């Protein structure tokens, strides 16, 4: 029963890692860059929703929608201010620039929102649902459902929708995409907006389980990047499944051995997996034409 309970908790936590990792996948697939402010995007989703719903007393749906819209705007700003100026010059300085912008966001929220963690209860997330003798929180069902649904939507969007095909074209050959009339900078900005929306959704869903505060996304963002690498940055389904595996492993280690061993063993397992499969569990090696 302990193992089953840990697996249920791990799937919920892993889905949240997968949502954050999907953001890394989207930006890498479209531009070859990643947003290291992804943890801050998760924090913004939670803090903004809390502010609108609790502080201002708005209904939950408008609060969530506006919070996600502002997360998307933040993603566009990250791309415009911290990525595009350096990527155009062929510089990798966007790595540090996105980290710095995330730190700016964290500290801005610290000064405006405060440093005290705040609980965020949602009416629909209360209670429990009996499943196989376990009392499962609705959130433990909602988080995996949302993660898998978004992964499926992203897969269908990139394969069926015209804008999604444009993103694939940008990923495969930006110069050819530009010649075909695709607005490459706009496509990359849209990818960054989508990445921060994924993170915002993760922050909103995880907020009732963890206190809302300015640095809540720091550790989650680091783990999500490990998940993205583990799953393979080129695969949407890969990073989502890797998130589930990572979350389940983390919960099992905590339940069976104690929290002191959690980070040691989970990251050691990531290193072993990447040593065996350098392109990730579901990634593909890049083919270079000569």
C-alpha cells in the first residue's frame, strides 16, 4: 500500500515536471535555445493566480486565464530581451541572460508579494476520491490528466495545425522556412509564450499542494530541465514520460529510504541513464549532413 501511494503521488509530481519540461522542448524545437527562467514562469503562474483569486477576490476562471496570459507575455519578453539579441549574433550568452531574467522576476515578486509562503486552497481540489483502497486527491488526478492532455495537444498541433507545421519547418531549416514566407521571429516568440504557459499551468496546479512563494519554482525548474534532458529535448512525449518516471522514482525513494536520499539517488539515476543513452530515453541523435 505504501508503494502504491508513493506511485500515485509520484505520477502527480512527475506530471508537473513534465509540464515544465514541455516548455524546454518547445523552445528548443523551434530555436535551439531553452528558457532557464522556466522555474520563474511556474512561480508567476501560481503567484498571479493567488493574487487575482485571493487578494482581489476574482472568480477562479478569470484569475487563471489572466495569469496564463501574463505568463505568455513574460515568455515573449524573455525571448525578446534575453534570447534574441544574443542568438542573432551566434552567442550563447542567452544561457546566462535567461537565468538572470529569472532571478530578476523572482526578486521582483519577493519585494511585491512578500517572502512569507501562503497556502492556496481551491474548492474543487478539496476532499478525496477512493481508488483501489487509497484516498486520492482530485489534484493527483488533475495534474497527470492536464500534463498528458497538453502533451497530446502539442503533438497534434505540431502535426496537424498550420502554425504547428510552421514551427516544425522553423526547427528543421529556419532559412528555408523564411523563404516559404514563415515569420521565423514570430514563431520563436510564440514558442516561448507557449513554454511559459505550460509552466504557469504547472504552477497553478501545484499551488494547493505547496505553499505559494517567490522562489517556489527554483528547484522545480532545475528538476524539470533534468527531466527534459532525460526524456530527449526533441520529443514532446519523451519529456512527459520522463517526467512521470522521474516523479515516480523520486516518490518511491522518499517513501522507502527517506527524503535524505531523494536528490542523491534520483540525480544519480539521471546520470546513469544519460551515460547509457546520451540522447535521452526518447530522443534521437542529430543527423549532420556533410
